[in-house]
C-alpha cells in the first residue's frame, strides 16, 4: 500500500531535549516536506526536499533541521525543542514539485513540549 | 501577500442535506487549486485538483468549481453522510519559482444524524 509513515504519532518531551520525528514513503517520490498545523492557522511549511541531499527552508524553519540521505526518508530534527514548537506535524511526499502532483500526507505527529 | 480564505469556519448540517464551502484566494500567479479532506487526527487527503482552464470537477458526491476571474472556488457536497464530517482545506499553488503552496485554515464540517 502506497503510504507516508510518520513516527511517533504522539510525543511529549521537555524543553531542550533533542528529538527526531521520522518520515518514510514507499512511492519513490522525489519531493518531501514537513508542515506544522496550529489552531486557526493553515498548514505551514517547515522544510522541503526536492531530492536526495537537496533540502531548503520553508516558511517557518527556525528551530528545526532536516536531512535527506535516502530518497524514502526525511526525518525532522528538533535540536532544542521549546514550548512554542508544540504542534501537529505532517510529513508529505509527491512525485515531484509541490503543486503539480498530488501530495500524500502522513498520519501526523502530535508533539507537546513542556 | 498570497492568501487563501475559507468560509464558513464551521458548519453543521443534517445527514442527507447538501452544503457548499467557499474559498477565496489572492495567490498569484495561479497554477492550480486543490481541495483536501482532513479527518480528525489524520493527514489531509486530496479530493480534487483544478487548473486555470477548468471550471468544474467532480469526485463522487464532491463537486468543486473554480472561477479564475474572481479567484473563487467552492466545494459542493451532495447528500451528506456522517463520514463527511471532517475539515476541508483549500490549497492554492503559485507557479512562481518553486511552486509555493498556500493553505486555507479550513472549514470544519459536522454532519449530524
């Protein structure tokens, strides 16, 4: 089954403790991205990757890092999480580009930073 | 500034009734417009995509319309079912540079029996 898999689904952590949210897709998509979704705001892009070893900042990259060493994986790293990073996070992939082909979203990771 | 505004913010209707959700955008230059359905606690799933030249597109009981002149789109749901309860998100793609996506904040639809 074609899918985007995120882990974990839920995470509670303390301020400053490094964490990684994994994202994997099995559709051989070139484009992957991370979004955060907060109440009253639309999804906002954090980082995106056009292909292996190619990453770039989205609209809200501060406090986040990503890497794309393999085509299927695109982990999101929070080096020193803060409470304002409490949010619902989504990983997405598409064959290429952002809008030209359909984006497939993961199930989401609800992160709480205390 | 590129913006996508959706209305209403929330809507409650009886099962079996029809409803229409609205999306107004100021994204330029325009590439395409998608409607996504997002069930609570799940990732968004694409319902329809429309390019500049398309006025209407259907997906089962969902029909999307696009008026590129007035920069408005609507999503019409026919004969609503309980499973239609979800948030519906309008997403507009700009073909400037790296195909920027602009998301609306969504309409929360609740279907009651």
